[in-house]
C-alpha cells in the first residue's frame, strides 16, 4: 500500500461528501473509483471532477470497485452498517460524524476495525482547524476550572430545513454537531466528564412529537469545569447571538470574536460561519492594588482561515497519513466513542428530565 495509489469509494455526494471527493481529487495518492448516492448529486460531482463511475447503492459499488478505502458521508443511520461492511471487505474507513447512532454500534465499528486491522477516522473537522487549535491552546492557559459556553444555532428554511428534518429522524441537533463541541471541551480541560443534563423543545409541527429541534446540554467534569452547548434548527430560530464560543477560567477568558448583529440574514445557516475563526478576544483577570482590572483586553488575529474544502483536505491528508504510516488511531476512536456517549446521554436527559451520570 505504501507506493501505490489508494483506491477510494466516496459514498454520499452532498455537502460533506463533495468536499471530501474534491480533496481526494487533489491528492495524488488517492484515486476515486466511484461515487455513490441515491439522487443526482453524484452526477453533478462527477461532472465537476471530470467523469467518474456512478453507483446507486453501496453494496454494488463495494463489490464492483473493491476499494482500499471508503469515505462515508451519508445520513447517520447508515454509518455503522456501511462502515462495518467496508471494513469486512478489507477497506480503511473515513466516516463523517457522528460515527454511529448508538454507543453499541460505535463499539461494533471499532471492533470490526480491530478485527480487519484497518484504520477508521471520524470527521471531527475542528481537530484540523488551525484557528480552533489556537482557541484550545489559549483556553488551556486560563487555569482551572473552566467555564465553556458554545452554540451552533441555524435559522434554516427551504432545502436546508428539509435536510435538518431528515437528520432529526435519526438524532437531535445537540447530538448531531454536539460531538464536535464536547470534544473541544474535553481537549480544553483534559478532564473526565462525570454527568450531563439537557433540556429541549419542539418548536415545529413539521417534526414528530418525539423529536425536538432546539436543545441545550450541560456537562460537568471531574476537575470542576462545566460547559454548555446549545443548538437549534429551523425557520423560527433567532439569529441574534447565534455564535457563542467563549471560555472563562480563573486567569481570564478567551472568545472567538464575531459580531453576529452585523451579518446578513441567513448567515447562521452557513455552517462555514460557525467554524470561521478570524480573531480572538483575550481578557486577563489580573487586578492592581485597588482591585481594578489591570490590563486592557487584547485582540489577536487567528492563523490564516481555511475554507470548508481546505479543512476537508486537511482531514484527508491525515487519513492518508494514518494509512501510509500505519498510525495507531485507538486513542482517536476511544475519544470518538466517549463524546458520542456524552451527547446521547444528553438526549436521554431531555426525554427523562433527569441528569445522567457518566
């Protein structure tokens, strides 16, 4: 595998799948052997990339192309089934978050990867973002405990609301993207989550009675740190203060700086707006002999801002590295399963009204 191209099958050709396919197209070590989707998205992507074999179903594509690697960017309900089938066929797997709908299914993927001796990388895109890496580093300088406040609210309508309603058939907003932000909290604290409590509300008759399109989770860590994450989807969601990425500790605070009041309507529905990091606001809690805050706040520029396709390229470069250099990804998978456990516990908390011990 070291010297030959890695034949990769791309499953799911929507926003994420298309970006991953563009990354494979750019990387000379990969060769795309097929695109799989149920609709027309694969044809549009094939035209963009110069013409590629097209398939309507995963099983046929897997059998005919016999890939070295499979990239899965479908709805979460298929992640476990497709990942395990790919691993059993001898392929490495890149799968979008969340790794699965249940902890049991996630663990089944990990077991299948170990049995096949193949790599599984999950699309935790913020781990590859230079601005978010710097955000985590600044947070780690604030002392303990930390107070971590984050949200990802999207005022979605039309096709975007349709996508969100489809996702909610499998999982709530706080589960879908919550894994990213709980993962960030774990990196900032390097501590163990001990309990989670969450609330949720159903704000639309267009979703089932057992679903909710707004939720907030609260996590407690064993070092005393606490964090909350909020996520809401739909045409009724407010765009005021939809972007909060703010960390406080004994020594001060750090925030990703964005004035959401000046952005055009619809900005909250652009997922790129939620990962964009242009500046940080640093605040020190040091006081003088009169107890007054001693230093002015600092505004610091973030590293050069990658766009969504560039971030997916970073992810696929890492996937390539894990394969070529036979890297041990057991820590990555353990952390992925752990963050899934936390957000699923938050979903349980919404439904029961009780805190869940982890």
